[in-house]
C-alpha cells in the first residue's frame, strides 16, 4: 500500500516540475509525471531491499527528495535539449532563408 502512496507522490512531484519550470511546451503532458512515478517507485523498492522499513521517516524523505531532484533535472534537461534540437531543425528546413522544396 505504501508503494502506491509513494508512486502517487512521485506523480505529483512530476506534475509540479512540469508546471513550475519553463519549457513545458517542449514535451508531453504525461512525461514528467511518468518520470516522477518511475523514480519514486524504483528508489522506494531499492531502499526497502537495503533494509529500510516502510514506517521509517528516512525512506519517505530520501525517496521524495530524490524524486524531486530527478524530476527537476529531467525537466530542465529535456526542455533545453528539445529547444536546441528544434532550433537546429529549423535551420535545416530554412536554408538561406527559404524553405526547402521537395524535388
């Protein structure tokens, strides 16, 4: 049951990263919540394998903290990378100021 709660927390942190950081127009609406859910679930399961109890406060803080950091980093990286890729593609499509024509 706790894994469900932590997955939901990861999704909420992913949503927060999506809507509080710039560049949300560069990726889909579900990508950041999906990354947050995945990271939170993987970190939680890994910490339980290392012996942390579900009712210990540290597992919650570490999991949600790692999820927040990864969500922010992923959102910033994806936004910057996608914007640069779009800019490169625009220059390819607009050679010499003219759109390319199909031959």
